[in-house]
């Protein structure tokens, strides 16, 4: 083996010397040709000298060996040598980790998870050896002697007991063993996609008495033909309610300004020179549509005719006038005498429509791809034909992408005139029984532009950090909003305190977010694939109304843990560490700290049905029909073996006949025995007697035994050689 090492060293040094002395060799080439092989063999002589030195130092340790002179000697000594002491220590630690089932694998940029697991004595099984230039600074500081890197190599072929990945399909959960832990549930698309959330929350009434319209803006799937008419009806009805609110709010704004309708009409006339809109017909149509909507929940519209309140031509005219008045600011006639009836209708609608306040007056809807994240492909629109054109105008979008359209919150809570949303984490450790942990900390994401409905640009209405980080904050935005567009929940509570709403954070906002999360999980529970030793961390996005009522927008799987800002650097680190406290530390110690995670819901155990799904298959064999009488057995065969329990059960069922019946039956048997000698049949308690070889068995003969007070005749088999009867 030593000769192999020397030979490899000889080859390596030969290549090195050849590369370093290439130019010198080319310059000496003429002299080499004149001197023959003597001058050209100098390189081999140097390599031979190094090998001979290695042989002399064979018994010396690397620390005490005498260094060779020259550049070749320096390169040879600097080659890393495996320390037997360090190898023994790494092997012992690796074996201990394998014995304690502490081998993990992390796929993705999660240095916090790696460091937290390593602090607990876990060893990572790496897919490939990390490049030293791209290693995290924390890992370099913790592994200066390279001991942990050696331990990771020693567990390459061991079983992994903890998986943390950033993609659900990175691990096939069906191939995992029971003791292996993973951070993703299978089939979670019904919760983490916009289409799945839209469909499942409609079934909330089967699980809870809550109304999804109180925390989730109404949503429709444009690609489904049965939901497209429902969306059109909702858009038209929202246009009616928006028009009524426009009339009421216009009157209120006029009273605050102290101006008359004529002055306001002159202002609008200067912008748009059109004839005033006749309000009577518009308001009557809007009131008629709203009245029908109020009657439908009470089922008072069952006996009425099925015709719509407006025809298609009337709807087209109404929507056109609505655009002119609300969107374009067309002039309208004096509406003072219409305000009272409009207010009364809006008050009735507020009792049955929880989203009336957030709807606004512009009828804006947000169109989203059903299965994309980070704000990709999201658009806002306020015209019906523009929304429908996304599906009707391009058939490929309907087949390849599932679009959902959701009512936009036109009147959200603003911070210094800027829109924001909230990223809230929660953890699911078990699906059956459903167990939910809610994180006490969250953070806000701001848009870079002041909030305005005059434009529908994404820089104003989308708060995703993946979009806003590429934009420059507006100069008109309030200076209180940071340049990195993020706030912690503590900073937000300070702002609420300045607005006199600090108490509503704990009484309205937080309880509302908890209920929304629980309801979303309840409607998805039956569709999820529950597996033990599995958990998942989700990120829910919320917006708030003026009263701090939370509205669930979407739920994200694998929420980003990037340290993009000082806020996320602190909170994302904390939530990863606290997640490991819940899923690892609490497994061995129920009193262990769970950090900022709070257990908010634990369901009672539910029995899972044997088969789940609509495609059921039944397999089996046909059962033959039994004959009325058992086949006659040969007299030389023994009775079938029966268990003692079976005999006892049959004995209990058999009832003895009265003695008078038995005497009459015995007399009839004696008369019959004179005519035909019956063969001997054994009694149940007697062993069968073998028949003589010369005798032949006589055929059975039946007779009717007439018993008093018995409605049917009993046919008994009679033997030719015995008077016994089988009952």
C-alpha cells in the first residue's frame, strides 16, 4: 500500500514540475537535444529524490518530519493529513448521533435550522460537500477544525430522521418510515392555493356556524362555467349597492363642505360636459335589485316569478351609466330627496352583508392565478368586460391556468396613508386530531406608493416584498414608513396606540386572525393526507378594515425566511428556532418551552373512514345456494368434528318433545319396521358400526309424522335396520 502512495506522489509531482517548468523546458530544449537523455531526465531525478526522502521519513510523524528543500518539498508537506485522534473522535460522535436517531437533512437556505439542530447534537447528511467559498460564516466559525465536516461524511449512508426542505415534492412521504420526520404534508394544495381556499371555505357551514363572508372576501373561479354567471350577478349587484352609497356619501360630502349641489354640479360640468343623469330610474333599478337580494336569504322569493329584476338591455344601460357617474364623475341631478330611501336600503343590507363596508363604490376586483405566489400575474380591474376578457378572450388561460377573481378591499386600514398587509405564521403539527399553533409575532409589509384608487398599478395595491423591493419609494409617501417597507408588530401597536386603537389589537385583530386560520383548516382537514411525525409551517396574509377586523387573503406554504430586512432577520430566525422547540423539544419534554408559539386549537380525535374517495371497488366470489336437506352420508364415515361450543349452542336451541308425542312416534315406527328393515344409523352419542360386506344398504324412506297442534308435517329419514330417529 505504501508503494501505491509513493507512486501516486511521484505522478502528482511529475505533473506539477512539468507544469511549472514548461517555459524553462522549452528554453532548454536545444541543449537537451545536444546532451541526449542526461539533461532531459533531471525532472525524474528530482521526483526520485522526493520519494527516497519519503521512504526515510516513513517512521516519522507529520509534525516531526524534516521538511524537504525547495518548492516541491513545500507543496508535499502542505497536503492535508488525516489526524487519527480527530478521526476517532468524529467517528465516536457520529456513531452516537446515529444511535440517538439524530441525523438530519436540510435542503435550501436555512442556516438557522442547521445551527439549531447542530446545537442539539444532530449531524447533517449533506447531498454534496459544500463549497468552502459559499459556506455560511456561522458554519465556518463553528467548524474551524473541520471536525463537524468529517462527521457529516461519516453519516452519508445512514438513515435520515429529520427532513427540512423548501419544496413539498422534494421528499416522497410514501417511502418514509414511521420514525422519520418531515416538514411538509402531502396534498396541501387545497389549503395553500387560491383555488383550493376559495372552494373549501364555501363548505364551512358543515364544520362550524361561522360565516366565511365575515373574514374572507368573496371569491369566484372564472374558469368554471357554473361560477361565471354567479360572478356576473355579484358584480351587477355590487354596482347597485355602490351606486346607492355614492348618492349617500355625495350628500354627506356636500354638507361637510358647506356647498350647494349647484356649485358641485358646476365643478363637475367643467370636467365633463354631458347632460345630467336622471337619478330616478337608476335608483329604482338599484333598489329593486337590492330588495330581491334581501328576500333570497329568507326564501320569500320562492313563490315569485323567476325573471330577473332587469333585462340584459337594462343591465347594460345601468352599468354604462354607473361607469359614467362613479368612475368618470358625470354630472347628476339634485339627489337630496333620494338620500333617505338609499340610507334605509343600505342599513338593511348591512345586516346581511358583512362586506358592505369594504366594498367601497368603485367595484374593483382583483384577478389572481390560482396556483402562483409572490404576487405573480395579479391584476386589478373595475370593468366587467375587462375581467371577463381574461378568460373569454384567451382559451389557453382557461385550460392551463385556473384564475380566481376576488373582491378587492377598497377601504382598508392605512398607516400614514399607505396600504399594508400582515404576514402571520402558524404551525400544524397533527391533522387528526387537528392541532394548531399560532405565532405571537408578525410583521407588516408596505407598498412603495401612497394609497389611491385613481390608479390600479401594482406598486400601490400589492404589498408583496418580492414586488416592492424592486421599486423606489415615492417622495410623496409619509416619512414614517421605513425605506425597507417593513414594520414589526410592536411598531404597529405603537402606531395604534397613537390612534387610540391599541386595545383593539388584542380584542379584535388577534382573535379574528386565529378564528380565520382555524376555519380555513377545518374545511381542509378531510382533504389532507395525515401522517405522524409530520409538521408544516404556514404563512397567512391578512388585511385589516377600519375597525381592525382581519380579512384573510391567502395562505402560503414554505413562507420565505430570507433576512431581507432587519425585521425579517430577527423574526424569521426566532420562528424557525421556536418551530424546532415545538416539534422536537416538546416530543421528549412536554414542559419544554415553545417560544412564542401558542396552542390555539386541539380537536378531539376523529375516526378516519376505511375508504376515502368516490372510486370504490368491491371484489368477491359468488356464494352457492344451499340445498334444503344435507346430502346423505355413508354409514362407514365418521361424523364431522364439531367444536364443543357449537354442540352446546345447538343443544340449547333443541327443545325436547312431550312424551306423548314420542310414544306415538315410536308406535308408528314399529309398524313401519315390519314392512322394510331399515339400515342402522348411529345416534349422535354412539360410534358408527361397520356394516357387513355382503349386506347392501337399503334406500331411505320418508313418512309423515302427524303431531297434534302442529301445523306442518315433519319428514324424518327412516333406516331399514334400526328404530332410531334423527331429530
